[in-house]
């Protein structure tokens, strides 16, 4: 089976991890700081907070933004459940904005229309979470201008978009957001095994997120509030100021992440090469191919194609099963989040976000990973071409 995604671990990665295992720190220590510094420097963000997953980063970002019961968080249905769940962890209500049929990212006109209505009804969101789907940057400057107009905070879920850029601005710079989050899960662009990072230019948000990743505890004497510790605190003193978590990244993971980070541009380059070849070789088929918006450099975490027209769920499934049977590890990213049983319980159902639902009935992620060979890619292309011929015929002969 040619998988849809796969990490590459080099001997340099193994050496970096082995070196940490013999060092003084194995949990959060100098490798975490070095990884944070490297990523923040690369994307030109003021602060980076490494944690044990992107899910954790989304959670502490929502907490630091003050999201709580009675508040609303909006994201897209076409994402991994974590983009929505971070709102639920804080007790907030989650709602969705439909996607654009071309970029497959949050539709800016749909967001504006929903905001106008929410302002009338007094139901404006506190936090909006745009997702850089498949590695394609969102129209972030437009979302940011709506944030100014309607008074919400912006948390970018950039789990797919490490190494992506828009108009020369790297995703993660937070030029058009309050916080951006990266994932280092093994299927993503670079990996630390498990891991995530929150980026921000706001020193208060950064301080709060670093506190929240470690139990809400501070060791900064300037912040102590305990009277007995003011002025001349004993050297062992620390204070818990709020209810935080243990979301620390270990130095073992950070060493792997930092080593991988050195190959980021190579990986994004490879992914774009593979994407270009797919675009050429699949162009004659009855498929909607990905559109990279002008000014965007996609990280191409995923290479998604859609069956053209309005395929029936049965045809979608038949194509999927035919490709799997041919050894092609296709996948569907994503089942719309609002149709998950957990969110249906909150009242969501079919028909509410039609673009996302149509998308989910027609989309496949084809294998895409930097070490994919030309031969493997040819195998995928041939299987897709054969399968569309066969399943198309069987569909029309019914
Ligand atoms: C992978 C992913 C996450 C979660 O990342 P973890 O590091 O596994 O917690 C969140 N959002 C999106 C869009 C993702 O693809």
C-alpha cells in the first residue's frame, strides 16, 4: 500500500535524539528552547510556545484568549475535530462557517454574512479559527480586517501549513492573527513524534500560554503575589496563579523536531514538485484539482482531488474502495465536523454547510510525502485514471 502520508527519519534525526537521551534534561529543557527559537525566527513571530500536540496548543491558546462558557468559537466543518474541540474544552459554544468551493478554506463572504447576522442577533463569536487546509494559506488579511470590524480574536490552525507563505509572509508570523498553531504529528510537514507549537506577537498571550502549559505556575519573581514572598522570596518559591495543565514538550521530541525543521524548505519544495506532477498528469481526467490562490505558497500537506460534478455517495465510495484495492492509500479529509455524532447532539445536521458536505462526498487525498518516488506517483496516477474509467462506466451504464 502506498500510504497517503509518511514521515522521513534520517540518521541525523536519530543522532539528535540520542544526544538528548545522554544529556541532563530529557523533558522540557534547552532543546525545547532551541526548537522554539528556530521556529519563531523562521516565521518571524515574537514568541513560540512548544507543547505536546497541536491540540494542546489550540486549547491553551483558547484559554489565553479568555474563551469560556457563554462565548462562541467559529471554525470550518472541513477540518480535523481538534479545531472545534478546543472551544468545547473551554466550555464555549462551537459553530461553523462554510468553505469556499475553490480554495476549500473558510469562505470569507460566508464569514462576513454570518458575522452581520450574528451582530444583529447578539451572537458574535469571541474566537474564529481559520484552518490552512491542506497547507494552503487562508485569506488571512481579510479575516483579520473582519476581526477589527466585528471584534473577535483570530486563532490560526496552521497544523497543515508549516513552511507555507502568503504574499511573501510566512504562515505563523501572526501578522494577521492573535495566535497561530503548528502540528508536528508524523503525517504533517515535519514531525517531533507528537508535538505542537503556538506562535504569537503578544507578550501577554505568550506569558499566559507558557504558564498554562505547566500547571498555571510561574517562577518569575516579578509576578509573585504572595505577601510573604514579595521583595525577598525564598529561592525555592513558585506560585500557581490559575488552573493550568501539563502540556510540556520533552527535549527528546524537541530534538527530533529541530533536526527535522532544518529540512523544512526541502520538504515543502518536494511536496510542491509532487503536486506539480500530479497537476500535469491528472489534468485530463474528470477531476477538480487543487487551486493554489495567487500569492500563496502551499505546504501541500495533502493533495486532494474531487470527483467532478455531483457524484453520488455510492460512486464516491466505489472509487475509494477501488483505489484502496489497487494498493493506493487514499483517505478522506475530512468528514464534516458538524456531522460527527458529538456535534449532532448539539443540534447540527445535514444541509447546514452544503459546500463542506458536497466536498466530503467527492474528495480524496492522494498519497503525498517527500520521499515518494516517481514510480510510486506513476502508480497512483495510473490507478486513478483506470478507476475513473471503470467506475465512470459502471455509473453511467446503470
Ligand atoms: C493534525 C491536526 C490537528 C491536531 O494536531 P495534533 O498535533 O495531532 O494534536 C489539529 N488541526 C488540524 C487541522 C490537524 O490536521
